[in-house]
C-alpha cells in the first residue's frame, strides 16, 4: 500500500448517505450564463461551455430509472476504443468513430441518415500513443466540427454530411496525431495535438469556422512570442512570472521536442471571455533528460479566443516526473470560498488532487487528494508549489517502486460532471500505482521518445477504479463506489437526480446522485470507455446514449490484442489489466435507452 495515503477519509465503498433534507447542501452553482442552456439537445461533448455535463431533463429519474429499456443499437464495425460522446440536435444523433473517423447521422428510430468517411492516412494508427481514439464532434449552427487521427480538422453540413472544408493542422511525420474533441467559440474552432510520447511540440490552434483558415497558433513551449504571451499576461505565482520561460526552463533546444500537447478538454467563460485548458506531460518521461521546470507543460492556460493571447497560466507541476498530463477537464462553477462567492474552475488532476482555482486570476484556492498519493506532499497554497517527495524521483537506471498514482493518474481524460442540484462533482477515475525505471531516450522524429519502463498495478484496496462524488466547497469526498477496473468512461448528471457511467467489464449504470445507490444497470456488448449523454425528442421523450467498445490506453490489451505476458506493453498498463480479456472482447456499438 502507499505509505502516505493522504486521501481524505473514505469510510467505505458502499455509499454513506448524504444528509437528506440538507439539499442542495451548498451554494455552488453553474455560472448564470448557463441558464439559457438548451437541455433537450446535447451539442458538444462537455454539454456546455462550463463543462458540467449536466442535463436539466428529469423524465428519467430516481424513481423510474429501474424501468429504463434499450431502444436500439448501432454497430460501427470497428474494434478500437470508442470514447466519443454522441451529439444530439433537433431530431438527429451524430457520432464520430475512432480511426478511420467515420461520422454517422442517425434518426431516433435508429435509421441511418448519412455517413461521411474521411480518407484518413493509415500510418496515423502507428503514431497514436494510447489507441486510435476520438473523443467527439461538436454541432454549431448547422455544422459539425471534428478532428481526424491524421491531423485534419473538418467541417460538415449537418443536414447532409457534405464536407464544407478540411484543413491539415499537424504533421504525421513528426509523430503528431489528434484525438481531442474541438471546442467552437466565437466563430473559431479550437483544436490541439497529441504526441507527447513522440517528442511532439504541443499547440492549440484556432481555425475560422466558415473557411477552415488558420487564425492563430499558441504553442505550449518556446519563447513568449510562440506561446502568445504578451502585455496582458498576469500569472498569479512568482514561479510563472518572467520572460521566455517556455524556452529558458529547458536545456537548449529541448523545448522543440518537449511535449505539452493539448489533447484534452477546453472550457470557455463568455463573461470573462476566457478559454481554459491544460497542457500535457513534458517529454521524454525520463526526467534526467530535461532538467528545469519544462514550461509550459502541465500548465493551465487562460486565453482570449480572439487572438489566443495568454491572460494567466499556472504550471500545476514543474518538471513532471510521472507523465501526469494536465489536460483534464475544467468545470466552471461559482461557489462560496471562505465566505465569499468566487468564480472558480474545478480540475480533478491526474496528480490525484482536485484543484479549485479562481478562474479570473489563476489562484489556487484548494487542492485536496481524491486518491492515495505518495509522491507529493500537497500544494503550498501560498506559493502554488507542489511539494515533491524526494525518494520517489525516478531517473536513468533507477527504479522507483510503488508510485501512487500511476502514470494515467488518479483520473485520466475521462471527464467528470457537476450537478447544481447536489452541488457535487461526479468523477469516474482510477486507483492505480506503478513501478518506474528510467532508460535511454533518443529522439528520432515520429518514433516513441519516452525513456521509461513502467509497470502498473492496483492501488491500495486492490480495486483499480472508482466513481466518486466530491464536494468542491468542502474539498472532500461524499461517497465513492469501488470498481474492479479503472472507470474509463465519462459521466452525466441530470435533474432526475441520477448519474450514469460505464465500466470496462460491460456494465452501464445509473446511480442515485445523492447517495450513490445503484438504481439500474445494463450489460452491454463490450467494455465502456465512451461518454454518456442525454437528450429529448420533439415529443418530450428522454433518451440516454453511450458507446460501448473497449479500448483507449487502459483497454489497449483488448483493442490492440496485446500479450498479457508482457506487463510493460501499452507503456506498462497491460500489467494492471491482464484479466480484462476474460471480461470483454472488442467491438464498437452505440446504445440508446429510453423508458
Ligand atoms: O501526451 C499526449 O500527447 C497524449 C495523448 C493521448 C491521446 O491523444 O489519446 C493520451 C495521452 N497522452 C496520455 O497520457 C494518456 O494517458 C491517454 C489516455 C488515452 C486514452 O484515450 O485512453 N489517451 C491518452
């Protein structure tokens, strides 16, 4: 077990009750600009700019969810991990598949309206670190926007599937790929790259939604002019202040191959006019190759969408040691803190802490652990600095045992939800630790650049995943459900006071949002790593939809057909997932449920 389990007390995996009648139990709420949010539809993976993944629909609720039935299914005929959130607008469900990134438009009776098959380069499959996934498309004003694994941003006419434009934004030869779902803000499609394990240099780009023309590029590393750091830049903490830190915090030239990719989630606050997102790990993993802070990897940025200029930045962890990418979702809510109402962003980080930050300034208000953590000793809230534990620092020819959390973190990309009715954040997450051994790392464009051998295993308690309800005001767990495998699916919370998520051993579940009580479950065809969504048709009938189709990094042993005898396969994840093939085979299928 981890020696310094600093997680807040979690008496039991079986849900303790949240005080009834004490509900909602705090004053946290989504920002007022979300009130106009259209609940019948689901137009983007995060549901809204605040990334709450909350639906105001309540036809399906605590009392009747036990009667939820399968309406229909749709098979994609593909076997990689299906991570995308379906999108629903008017009377049509839109989905994008993993490579080769086919888009389907489906009517609510399950019939196919159209399909669009991009001509995606095969080599891209060999470049992706963690399966050939795609996290979803976005619908805006009659158009669909999505990325392909081979670095194309594409706009389609939603009614017909006609391609409107297609722009190449990255370079496969350098190891770049794309798996993220774009965000569309003020006529701009914001897209970022993957490839942190290939010596790629991370960026966020803005394309004109009408033409596909590139408007700006904000690199994650390099001199200020490349990072779009200018006059307006006001980082909160001293260690993030100074000129050209994105270059000077690296050995000479290493920032050019230093990672900091932007493959996760973006949020947007229209009142502050700020886009929020975090950057990935520095490369290579072996930290001996890159002395310094390695800015701006593992950094939360607030940027102006108009020109990309950085307003503030906070480096979550300088000089990352464990591949703790900072790309997870930022949930924008307004909540009391020390008696004052604050505009915050809540980030369940891979490093095992839930950060609550002032989203106007980048100040860290609290950072508490939600999983066992033994490699750091908490964040100094005065300086914003993470205190690292000395004897847990890996390096060349050195093995460090029992690092908690493991590289995929307390939580990977699988996004959480927030219910304004309970005031709770719902987090699908992991409970994994690892051994790590530093090796040589040689940069050759378009090949792995990691320098680390990893073996992952279950964390304290022996379960590899959990689904946890978290109170962001108190900064503590309210209830938590243990799962055998990492909970690698997204989640949705609704006004029916239920939450949905899926498991890698093929269950789609609905829980009571207040107590965590299991109310319904359904056995699907393959393990779930997709994102559930909910919406209603014109007659007011509510549906819930989710992809099954195991894969992603955690499911690579199945989707990639990897040999369980090699624990270091899939960057060490196989060691923790040797029994997954006994529970699921691969294969992508969309499931749609209604009462
Ligand atoms: O550094 C990167 O560029 C990068 C990209 C990706 C990706 O694009 O899927 C993942 C990761 N890193 C990563 O660290 C990670 O844990 C991960 C999990 C998954 C997945 O889909 O299951 N992708 C990725």
